[in-house]
């Protein structure tokens, strides 16, 4: 089977990560700091009480807030200052995330990640977060199919 065949015949639901660590939009910044301490993820999906994906929060956002007083002059200083006074994740998260449906093929998913220079996409069904697919997941899948594992 060629790599092109693998990419076009495999659906993201077949290899996406389904066991997720998420953040609720009403969690506090201290809650996310605890997650960063306990897990080795760089980014966390943010969900509402209905488990609908509403955004993401990453290490860059947290570091910007923690280092606000050390940032000299930045075109984003106003945005960072506003985020720093937020009491919950909803106020600091990035709202724009890339999403795909579970029946999308790997070819389209990989193209999207490369085009937008992101390492992962969120998999949603009926607005609910059901998985995450990363570049590493795709590479590992191709590796396994080639019989190299």
C-alpha cells in the first residue's frame, strides 16, 4: 500500500486520540497551571459545560500572562494585559481552532495541518469534542502500516 493510499483510505477517527485532557472555560488560571504541572501537553482544548469545543489554551498564553511585567513593548501588550486580568480560561483562550469531522481522511487532515502550520486539529461531531489528531499520530500510523513497528 502506498503512502498516498494510506492517507486517502484512513479516516481520522481511526487514529485520533480519544482519551482527552480538557479545560472547562470556567476553570481558573490556577487550574490550567495545575494541568501544565501534571501533564506534558503544550496545548489544552477548552470546552463548555456541554463538552462543545470553544477554544484552546497553550503555554505561550500562560507565559505571556505570567511575564506581563517583563514585556517591554509589544504590539500585543494590550491584548496580553486584558488577558492577564481575566479570572477564568474563557478570558484568555484562543477562540479560533482548526476542527475536522471524524470521517475526514488523513490526506485532508495532513494538508490542513501543513497549510496552517499547526501540530494538531480537533475532531468534533455535532459541536462536541471527540478527539485530537496530531502530526505525530499520522506519522506513527504510516510507520505501523509500513510494518516498521
